[in-house]
């Protein structure tokens, strides 16, 4: 398995380089000049004089050829130096270290809610196929899949303010400092993010369970007189979890993307809101570092998904995946 992990990480290097190069080029193509924004912020509108712009661009290294800028940034990243924010001058690594736990907690809460509600719902609708419970569960899943997250988030805010005099807490409270305020601030965006994941997982679990429940070994287990609960949980569920685990891990990566909208709607100071603010101000180094970490997270999540297969189903061989005899 160690050889398999090493090869997967080696193959992931070109994908990581491609993602960072694409982000680097797109940032340079979109309109806007961070040097001009800095000068206007310091000296007022219309104060960005040509000689001041050129001087600031030289200080920030923006007047160098694009190839030099990219290779220099890549070399710094390889040495563990994420650089400094072009806009604020603060360390990018320190800023991300402060913001990442907030986004990770939100994504983890959404994933737990999605899996904790989606898998039981999928099992229930599969076991009760074509019953009223099955119809209601499937209809609810389709309904949640069709709701845009940003619209649902705004709707929750409007309903809370209009009918319950509730607004999300202003500012951020760390989990270890004020657990109650922290959970009150994150529970609704986590529910909104998790609802979409729950619907996807429930649909996949139902389809996978129905396929496994029709297998011969399930009929044999029932013919032996095993209890239905034991047949469903021990024999059917474990064999149905492989496609479900793939979806869970893929959605875990997608959750980090979904947090961008939820953090903006609910004013949560995580990596998502930092990414949007950095894009608005054309803070290249901050955006590139966030995209680099996001690409790395997707690669590691996909690798973890493959490793979980072997734990769920011991018949899976990593030698076959490597092409070994």
C-alpha cells in the first residue's frame, strides 16, 4: 500500500502544478491592478500617479516577466514560504493558519450532518421501497437538490429576522472560547451545506442498497433465518458503502467550495470570505496560496477515498491498481 500511496502522490504533482499555473494566469488576465488599489486606498481617489504606480509595482515584483513571477512563487511554496499579502503586507501563512480551522469546522459539521442524516434515510427508503416513506424521502431529497445554497441561506436569514427576531452573531467566537456562540453561528450554514450533501448521499445509499439487497448472498442470509436488521446492517450495508464512500469524499472537497458562499452570507471569517476579499482586491499571493491548498486538499481527499475502499472491502487489492502481477 505504501508503494501505491507514493505513486499516487507522484502522479498528483502535475495536477497540482496545472491548477496553480491556471490560477496564476487567470489572475493576471482579469481586470484590475493591486498597485493602483493600494495607492487609491492610501492617497484617495485619482491619486494613483503613473510614477507611483511603476514604483509600487517594482516593489511588489509585478513588473517582472510572468515566467519569473510564477517560478519564484513556486520555489517559495516548495520551501514552505507562502509570501506576504500584497495588500496588507501580513504573512499569508499566518493568515491562512488563523482562517483554515474556521472553514474546516464548518465543512466538517456539514459533512457529519450530511452523512449522519443521509445514510439512515437512504437505508430506510431502500428497505421500505415503494412505501409512503420511500416516496416522501425521495421527494424531499429531490427538493433539497434543487435548492441553491446561497438562496436557502438568504431565506434562512430573512425568515429568522422577520418572524423570530434572530440574526447570526456578529463577529466570530472560537469553539474553545465560547462553544455555545460558536455553534449558534455555524449550525445554520452547516445545515444548509449539509442538506444538499444529505440529499445526494441518501439517493446514492438507496440505489446502492437496492442493488445489494437483490444479490444472492442476501437471499441466502435470509434463508438461514437471520434477522432482517442483521441482514441489512452487517451484510447489505457494508457492501453498499463503497460507492457511497466515494460520494462522501468527493462531496467533502466540494464542501470547501460551498463554504465560500456560506461564509459570505453569514459573515463567517473563514478561508472562503478571505478568498472573495482577496479576489476583489487582486491580492495575488493570497489567492494563489488558497487555490494551492484547495487543490492539495482535493488530491489528499481522493487518495483517502481510495484507501478507505480497502478498509470497507478487504478484497480490493492495491497491487492490482498498481498493475503488479
